C-alpha cells in the first residue's frame, strides 16, 4: 500500500474547504500541482524568468487564484448550499451580508491561505513523525501501547474515536510536540518593530522587519538538552497549550497559527489508525533537505501491511506479562 500524505491531506482539506476533487476529464488544471509549485518557490531567488522556481511560484499562485475566482463566480449563480455547506459556502454567505468587512479579494485570499497553510505543513509533520517513529522503536512501542489501551477500554471495540479518548492521548501529544520541534516546518516568522527595541547592546530601529528563526531556539542546547535527539519524554510535565519563548513551531503572539489544534487532532487521529491497524517498514527515500523549509526530495517510502488480530493480541500479552 502506498500512502502519499501530501496528496491525501490536500484532497481532504480541498474537499472540506471548497468541495474540490481533481478530475482530469473536466479540467487540465490541477489545483494541488499549482499549490505545490507555489510552495516550492516561496523562498527562492527572485528571478522571474521561465523555468525558475520563482517564476513557477508566481504562476502557481495566479493559476490557483484564477481557479478559486472561477469557483466563486460559478457558486454565485447557483442556489445556496449546493456544496453541502462547505467552508467556501460560509465565506460566500458572509460576503453577501450588508456591512461586511469581507471583500471578494479578501475572501479569495482567505481560501488560498487556508488551502496553502493546511496541507503542506501537516503532511510534512506526519511524514517526519513516521520517519522518527521508524527510527525509534521505544517511542513507537509506548505510542502503540497508549492507542491499544484506548481500544481495550471501549465497550464497543468498533466505536469511533471520541474527544475524550483524544484528550487522553498524553504520550501522543508529546510525540507531536517533539516532532514539530525537530521538524521546524516554518523556518522563519516575520514581525515589524513598532518601536526601537534594545537587545544585547543592539537596537532594532522602529519599522524594521524582524525575522524570528524558531530553529535557533528549538535546537539550542541551553534550552533543550541534547537538542537533536528525538525524545518525546522531555515534554513530561510541560503544559503546551500555546507558544512559549522556547517553543514556537506554530508561531506565537497575535499571529499564532490558527491551525494548531486542528493539526494536533489530525496527527493524533492519523497516528491512532496507523499504530493500531498497521505495521510498516521503510523501503526508500527519507532524505531530509532544508530549502530552507523541511522537504523530502525523494519522498519517504514505507511498505504498510495490516496488523492481524494475532499480533495485536500478542502485544497485549507482552504488556500483561
Ligand atoms: C504542522 C502544521 C503547522 C505548522 C508547523 C504551522 C505553523 C505556522 C506558523 C509558524 C505560523 C506563523 C505564525 C506567526 O507568524 O507567529 C502559522 C500561521 C498560520 N497558520 Fe499554521 N501551521 C500548521 C498548520 C496549519 C493548518 C492545518 C492551518 C489551517 C487549517 C494553518 C493555518 C494558518 C494560518 C491561517 C496562519 C496565519 C495566522 C495569522 O497570520 O494570523 N496552519 N502557522
């Protein structure tokens, strides 16, 4: 079985946000490919000639925006709630309200940013988590135990994951925090100084752009012992509901990532299904490159097979003995 987190997550979010499914018979434009081209050139040398990453980035953005604009126009001519009340429907309703601050341009930008922010980030985090778990059997063991214990505590073994069960995933939460700390998916956060800021003998003048670099904190040995080690247990007793001076994988302050909790739920549900239903082995790829964001240039290939009842029960017996 082949899992493509990037494709899987884009398809899921595109369906929920704009009810989009790529159909090559209907359109030659693939929305996901345009977003991928946009993301690849997001931090690139700004040379706008055909063939460069920057040029592809600009083209990806304008093609994706055109697709979203066409969708918006088509929806305007349709009766309401044609799309089962997806997110785009709600935005359109807001757009129609009198006195709204939303304009068509803001609405389109909003849809663009949500699609952009919600798929590459989580797909990278999930891929990286699988890679880390593969290399750290002790972590995988404790994670699997947490999830199998959830299954065992159910009255009905076939019932679906509940919010209460999600809130009980304490070790999973640590695995997720440790994964995003090491992943540093967003290598820089931008701010503007609103007044002169004095720091370590220097002054950042008013109006200057400041780039905060989360990896500099996340990989700092004075903040994290053995910072390059994947050690979810380091989060024991640490309450992480938002950002802190030492943890800014999701940014911080006024612009704190709106998708933080969604990401955590999505990752936890994915890991729950993965470790309870499947086993896997790495079969290829897995090289990590920072460009400067995290990327897997040759993917990360795993062979996944379904866990048999027998193997689940033997894990249970091992635990009990
Ligand atoms: C592993 C997953 C993710 C990571 C590491 C991540 C990281 C970040 C970071 C560092 C910022 C910048 C915050 C700042 O400037 O302080 C940000 C902003 C944002 N993120 Fe995420 N994000 C993730 C997932 C998501 C998801 C799933 C969504 C959407 C559902 C999302 C939506 C946004 C939006 C809309 C902003 C802009 C917030 C604003 O400027 O007010 N993110 N994210």
